[in-house]
């Protein structure tokens, strides 16, 4: 171990503040990808005074399942408002920020090598807990505070650019959803004179299936009429040596955050890694639709495989593009309806069946409107895809910078975003 490596426990202290007065109500959990997220725990009737309070600049971690997940869920709070975490979590803070920068420590926790080391120190329990003492004994390099801040600044430059691209993509999708609503819900698409159809007196007829009026000449279809579901499955005939595996937790609101590269001959392959996908396929997680684990795939690699936790929709109807189907099923009203169905399920988690997606009714316009909308939607999603590709490159740069932390004292060359 190099001389500048020091045990984590030397620089942190536990914080055991409880919500004794019940003044804090926001309950969060720590995601396996190391960020705070809304808790999915049922807290009805729960005594929240026993929960731990997290303040800005403090960390929270869950050491219980490191052996199982091979990662330590740990996150640094940047929120101005206090929030709660489970009593089973550890909350800790830096003793002296003039010696160790909290963001630098969080960067160290984000390294794959850190998670591998944490997994090595787990106990023999089925779930593989990481003891607090073992966690504190894990070591990290402690360069000068100025060097720490320099590394953090460069890291944040990359992270902030990724966030900016994500924000721009959200705006693009919000615009696409607004156009979808205007054309396919409010029926205010441009008529032959370029004016909003319905408000300009366009002829409407009653639709029994949708229980409302739709434009004259339109018909009613279900998603199952225009798309097939779960068409292709991975088999030995595919002869892949490796696969690019996408799990349900690694895509949110059409943004892919991680894809695992797995060697079929050497790695343990998740039992759910079975669904094959192609360009313009839509993946929609059947568990908790409100978490928005869905997206439309743009030119995935030939060996990309997704979890069976997804319903994979493949467009099959002439002139009905995948973007339109995606906007349809992720429309706010349909998401609320799907979540309501999920809440009524008898499974362990609120979930839907693929048939719930396939049975969604929608108004199908004339080909002229379909082709016009397809051009608009495709251009917006193509712009978003450019930014996604840029983010993939930025994430690679971020990984390289994390790897260079072990050489902080030996070199001064870092990636400039």
C-alpha cells in the first residue's frame, strides 16, 4: 500500500441523529448506483421518529447486501433540506473538511475498484454484509487538499455537462409529448389550411372505445394492433461470445445509464438476460410504471440483450413509427392508468402484464397525419440521440478520471472536458 493511503475510518465519524421530534418527513433510500432516491417502502403506520436524519454534506450507506450486489450503496447529500433514511442505514460525515473533501471521498466510493474491494471484505452471510469496522479499515489515497479540489473540479465539469445534456433531452421529450397531446389527444393538428383542426370546426365523430369524439376519417386501434411484444429471445443459435445487458434499473425516462458487458463463457449471466432487441424497439419495465424505467432504443448493438422484466414492443403497422407508440404508452394519462393497474396486482411488487400495454386504445389518424408526425418525432429523438452518444463518451472520460485517483500525487495530467 502506498504511503499516502489512509484508512477511511480515520477521517469520518458516525452521525446518529434521529427524527425524535418528527419534524422531517421526506424518506429517501440509497440506490445501488450511489444516489439518493424516493423510498419505495410502505411507511403507513410506521413510527418515523426512529428514522435517521441526513443533512447536507453527510453520507448514508447500506452495508447489508454488499456481498449479494457486489456494490456498496452509498451517497453524499447535496440537498439543502434534511431528509430521512432507514434506521438500518449508516450516516456519517467528514471530521475535518480541511483535510478530506467530501466530494473527493464520494468520487472514491464511485470507483468500481472500491466496490470490488468492499465485496472482498463482506462476511459469509447469504446476503454478505459489510461490517462497519471493515468499511472503516478500507483505505484511500489522501493527496493535498488543493489536489483533491482540482480532481473534484474536473470531475464535476464532466458530470455537469452530462446533466446539461440530460436536461436538454428532457426538454426535447417534453416538447414531443406536448405535440403528441396537441395532435392525438386534443386533435389540434394542422388542417389543410394550417389551422388547429378541432378548434377550427373540424368534423368530429363519436368513438365508442375511447368514449369521446375523434376526427372524421380516423379509426381506433390498440397498441397490440400496431406492435408485437417480446418477439425475439436469446438462444444458443445466436453464438454470441459476449452480450451487452440492459437491466430495468439502468434506463429511466429514455436515458440509459449503464450497460453490462458479459462474457457468456466466463461470467454469471442473470437469468433474466433473454430478450433480444433491435433499432426502434421500445422497452417498458412491467414493475412500477411510475418509476419510468422505459425507453426507445436507437441503433442498439447486435448483441444487446435486455431483461425479461421489460415488455419489448416492436412496431409492425405501416407508417406507425416507434416514436409515436413510445409517446402513446408514456403519455401521462396512460402512465397513471398503468400504475393503477399495477397497484391492484397480486405480485410481490406493483406490476403490469404485457397485455396491459397491448390493450391500450388510441385514435389512429390518416396516413398524411401519421407521416407528418413521424417526421417531427423522429427529428426530435435523433437530436436527443446525439446528446446521448456524447454522454456515453463523457461517462468514459469520467471513468478514466476515477481510475487516475490512485495516481493523484504522481501526475498532474487530467482529462479536460
